[in-house]
């Protein structure tokens, strides 16, 4: 039987994307909640760059002897997201504490963090960094603890993702049990314990890149996306306690969490970065060259939106 996908619910801790959001229009950034019901209201102009399509690089080629060009691929550039945030110290609150909290959260940093936004009950997230913070130290801030800050984030991956991470898994294909003697009508051929197939669904509008885990015992594990024909295959033998993890977004192949094994990719294996699930439903096939009971393949992904 084909494996079915499951959804991993979000956890309630502050570091989980969107875990603090309770109302439309709220934004969660680095453990700080912005928007309605907080000391950091969003200006009525809202956000920029969130629902917009990101800019794209085109690989179109001009026609040398005719009008126009041959259409090529489009690759989205990083997404720039902006917001005007009102700093509103609550009655009886400490303006300096409110300012310091905003200052600490909207600081420069090398590591991307989750930025989550809720619109009409839907929360989407990106990994981003703060690239700009403009906060005038004017009379209004000094005397009343009120100011309007301009904030800009940059998401190197422009896709917006669902909060909940999905997963699916399957064992290696196993043969059917066959006929049972003496034969009786209707004939029952038995049922395979595992077909090696699994279904995945991307509910968004953008392709999403999964994390794939192969577990032994098996030899030369391979995973194929039936719709596109894209295939990942590795010339490696996995023991019963081995795990080969393929992060298609990062382009890494790691054995047991430490050793890189990207060099084991077979000649007929495609680039990891091109292995993605398009919008809608897809079928995956796990086909190692040899396997024993316990061998499996699993995938984790989030639905993605432009």
C-alpha cells in the first residue's frame, strides 16, 4: 500500500513560527509580536512586499533575426518586506523598556529567523533578516514614548511557507505474498506490505523543496518524482542504523549527521537543488537496488506560496 502524508502540528514555544499570533494583521518576528493588541501597532498602510511577487531574473534569449526573444526560465530574487511600526508605550508602561525590546528584536544579524504574518486566518512564514530600522528620536518619542519606525526585512528565499510541516514515509517495495494453496475462487494474490510509493501534496502556488531521509539496510537508494521524472540516486551502502539525509534546498547530502556524501550521487541523479514538489499532488517512488526489512525513505516539506 502507498504511504500517506501526515501533518506535524506547530509547537507552542515562542521560537516556533507563528506560535504567538492570535489575530489577523499580527506579525511575529524573533519572538516579538507586532500588530493589533501589542505596543507595536502596524501603520494603516500595512506591509509592502508580502503579497507582491518578488522580482525575477529572466534567462530569455533575444532572437537574432526576428522580433522578440525565446522565453527562458525565471528565477525569483530575494523578497524585500517593509512595514511601518508604531511604538506605543501602554499606560503605566516604561517607554525605555518598550524601546529596548524593539531595539533588541530589530537588530542586525547574520542568521535568518522566522518572520510570520497572518492575513484572513492564514499564517505564512519566511526566513529573513533585518536590513533596515529607521526610528526618529523626535519630541514625540522623548516626551510620550510614541514613534513610528520603518522596518525592512530581506528573505533570501522569496517563497512564503505554511506554518505546519508535513511528512510522508514508505518502506522499500516488497513482493506480494502470492497464491495460497489449495486454490479457492475468487483467487487472492495477497497484498504487498509496502509498495515503495508515497503521495505528497503542496497546497501552495510555488514549488517547495523537501528534506529526504534514506534509512538502511539498503544499497544505492533512489527516490523519483513521477510527474517530473526528477530522480535522486546515491551509490552508497547503508547499514541498519545509517541515515542519509538530503536537504534539497541547501544542496547537502549528509551521512549520520556529520559526513558529507554528495560525491556519491550517481551519474543519472539530478542536482539536489532542482528536486522540488510543484503545486498540487505528487507521487514519489523509493527504489533501492537492494534492501532488507527496515529500509525506508521519508520526506519533510512545507507548502509554499509566491
